[in-house]
C-alpha cells in the first residue's frame, strides 16, 4: 500500500480574516497584495510552524507595522505603544510576546482534517536578525497567500502565509 504525500493546508483569505477578526476583537479587512519581501530595510516577524517530526511546513510573515498593530490590538494597548516600535525598527518585549500569542493561535488555520497537525515552533520578532534558512523560507514561491491587512483603530500592514 502506497501512502500519498500529505499536504499542508494553505489557509485562504477568509480563514485568515476570520481568525484575526475573532482574535483581535475587530473586523479586520484583507486584500491581496504582492509577495512580502523581508530585508533589513523591511523588517518582519516570522512564525515558523512544524509538524510532529519537527519538519518546517510553513511560515507566517508579518511586516513590522502589522506585527506591532496585531500585538497591540490583542492586548488592547493604546496605539502610541506601537509608534516607538515602528520608529525603532523592531518590537519591544511586550509586543513580541503578544505577537507570539497571535501567531500561536494562527497555527489552528493549518490544522484541518487530512492535513498534518502544525504548531508554532519559533517566533523571530521584527528587528532581530533573521536566520538565513528562515529568511529563505519567506521567499518561497508557489503555495502562499500574500495579503494587506487593515486592523481598525491601529493601522495597516502586510502578512504572508508561506508553505515550505
């Protein structure tokens, strides 16, 4: 008996919108966007998702603005809290912890019947050096969703879900 390769589920925009709206307690709006390219000039946070064998199956990339806005919105932090992070080019410890929670819950989008169960393995917050292998995964073409995200009351940013 041959067992076929099991593919990781790529969440669609509606799944992403529903998750973020429920988690952040506000109606998040999405639209398609060009692929998010991470660089020193465009820092981003990257969540790395693994299966039960610790094989990296996916990454979620949030540019610095979305990282800060989502992290602030989940804890109802005031908008000025994010401004210092945006000016500094990275997340402070509190925002990084809050974003970890957002991306940890986001693992549920991958976990559908007949797909490998994924969990958040690591978060690389925006502003810290990104390991080369993780950076390479953010550039994967093919099975990915690239979205512009508006978080009402905070601001807009970009998010990419990339299967590796």
